[in-house]
């Protein structure tokens, strides 16, 4: 397989796509939101447990491509034990990383600062049509944080 | 019989006949010469939009370089020339579809606009509360949403012809749907997502027994088989030029003259009127009544050139070539482990829709793109059909007259790489 594809599909991504972590619906969760990508039909639901402004548990259910499944899986690992504000700024950093946003966030995102394992998604920016695959779980996560009831889509 | 498999059976492998020379055909399509990601382009997304032969590109270019002016207006040479070419293209569409008269051909942006036109004119005038429109599970969103909009406006009911697991329409269920409240049947001639050719002639016959008019979406049929609207006896037939190797932004609506004459205009504006005062407007005759504003003049001329091109190659040759590819590709893909093919009927055009266990169609699409292979991954604007099969998306390889066995080989090798990569 070519080098380029490995840039997109890094081992960590393939591993999380095949064996997603935190997959399921925790009975104790107190917030949830559905995400839908109308371009490909992928759907997933993010479940959060928020206690005193801290994400104490995060999980998801759904079906999608390797990028969206791995993104959801890694996201649920990364947001745990973060405050709502910290988790939200992680989303902004992540978005800047995969969408190649300009500005301050992009500089931070460029070197993978604070992104931890999420840096494995840096290859996504070379694939504009796949950016929404990576951000779908995060849109659902942000909606769950806000306590939104309606489904969110990647087109909002 | 005008179905693809019927044609295939009819075609005699006459040794005297010149074989379809796909190498020479490919020379007509400049875009196919390029490389993508360092590999020769393998274009397998013609069902979304087909590539254009040089004859079409030249016709559009020549129009703008030598023959362009507004039509139906000027008393000068160029306007007359452009009008002649534009109306000449209408005659080409008429003959291509086997319509009785050129005035039964309305130029539109594409099949989507054609269906919206029928819904908003015929539908608004002749359909009323509690009336029913029959569609099929195979429909593209463009033959669903315009009817839903009309349903919501008028209080109609949409009835859906179910399919069996092979994707074939369940004709016995269709017959049961046709009742006294049924006012229109709108069905595809060929499924864009699966390639299945529907028994439209029988669908039309059964509807006509009850006096119900039928609209046929011919987008995926016209590039792959001869169509004769008088033989089918359909009331409306729509297609898009860009899937027929013509320019984008041009398509045609065929309607029986009596129906078109009874329908109110679609959009108001210039060219669709005969006289205008501030008190009253007299509408122009068909087809002009439905063609408000300056149309896509170069597009229509380009579509005429595409029809000439396809007709020049001949459907006997095209059908033979594409059916051979279909057979070859179906067999080759079937040998791939954990691959599930949708639309497993005999009467098909060369479209292969599939999923692979454990590999999402989007990921297949990305892996293939790296090999220079363009396929479509997604719901193909046919979400109800995807729901029927319990999937959110499939990978779809769709072939045109310029595709080769080597393209199939590249597809199969690419698909196997994807299986290995994610396996």
C-alpha cells in the first residue's frame, strides 16, 4: 500500500476502527445527541455523563467508515475527565487539525499541541471529502454538551 | 423488446460486423488520457455523470466561437443560425426518443427540473386531495421529493411499489396499488443505484388499463439502450444530457402533445408568451410555453452532438460491449471474499453496487482513488432503497461505453487491496 494511504489510515486509526473503545450506551449517561452525515448516511449517537461540569464518561454507538468510527472512539477516550470547557476547546483544536483552518487554532493544531493521540488524524486534511467523517462524532459531542435534543448534521 | 438483456439476446455476433473498437472510442474522450495519483484514470462513475467526447466539446466551443446569438428573436444571420441549431437539437432528441413531434420535447436543465415541471404543472392542475401517486422503491430522490412537495401542498398520498431481495419490482403488488384514486405513476426506467432495468412497458400497460398516465425517469436508460417513447406509450419521459455524454445543465422532458397542451406553464417570462399586456398574457404554444427565458443554447446544441455521437456508434454495439463488461465484472467481483452485490437480476445496465463486510464504502472509495479509480460511495440519492436493504451506503462502479476489461481488472485489484488493508 502506498505511503500516502498510511498517512490517512494510521495504525492507531485502523485499530480503533476495528475495535472501537467505549462502544455502547451507558445506562448512567445524562446527555446524548445524534450525529448524521447526510452525504453518506452515517449515523452515530454520543452518550455523556456530566458531573459538576466534568465529563466523567463518554461513549458512542453507530456505524460508519473507518475514519468516523476511529474518531468517535478516540474522542470518547480523550474527553473523559475533562471539564466541558476543556473538552470543547479540544474540539476546536481537532477541527483546526483536520479541516486545516487558518488562524491561531491552526498554529496550535499544526504541531499537534495538546491533541495527544488525536494527532493521528492530521492526514485527514489532505482529503477534503473525508473531513466530515472525522468531525461527525465531535459535532454530536458538542450537541450533547449543549443538551441539544435535535439531531445534528455535518451540514450545519 | 427494448430492455438491455433483450437487446443482448437479439444481437447476433455477426462475424462480418466490425467489432466495437473501445480503444478508438477512448481516443474520443480527452479526459480519459490523464493520470490520477500517478495512475491512469479509471473512470467508473458514469452513472453520476458521463465524460464528454470531443464531438460534444467541439460543438459547444463552435457554438460560442461561430454560431452564438439569442434565439427566436433576431432578424439577423447569427440569431437565425443559433435558432436553427437549437431547434435542430430538439429534432435530434425527438428522433432519439422516437417521439411523434419535435414540439413534444421540452428543453430543461435536467431530469430533476423535468420532474419538478410535471409535478408543478400537471400535478398542480390535475391532482387533488386524497389522490394517489405511485412511485417505486428504486427511485432517485429526484423522483421522490418533487412528489412529496406536491403531496404536502395538495394532501396527496404516495404509494410505493416494493421490491424483492434481488431488487426487482414486485409487479403483483404494483397491480394492487393501482386504484380509483391513483392519478399518476412515476417510475424509473433503470435504477441509478443498482442498474436494474424495470419492466416499464408492462408498468405503463397496466396503468393505462385504468386510464392512469405514467412518467418514466430515463436518466440511466438512455445512455445504455435504445428508447422508443411511442413503443413504450409513456406519457412523460425525462432524461439528463450529462449522463448521455452531453453537457451538464441540459436535459429533456418528453410529453404527449395533448398532455403538454392541457398543462399550465411552468415558469413565466420571455419566450413562453405570445402577447403580454399588463392586464393579460397569452401563452405561447408548446414547447415554448414551458421554456421561459433564454435557454441553455450551447447545452442543447452539445446534447444534439452527444446524440449524434452515440447514434453514430450504434446501440447494437454499445449494448453488446457494455453487457459483456457487466458479465465480466459481475463474475470477477463475485470471486472477492465477503463482497455482497446488490441488484442481482438479469436485466441490468452496467452498474455494480456492492458492500464488503468490514470495509465501509467510503474507505473503499478512498483506497480506489489512490489507485486512480473513480467510483461513487454513498447512498446514491436513493436513501429509501438503501433502507430497504438495511445499509446506509454502498460502493458503486458504473460503466460507460468507453470502459474496458482492464478497467474491471483495476477495480477488482483495488477492491482486493481494500479488503487486505482493512482485513
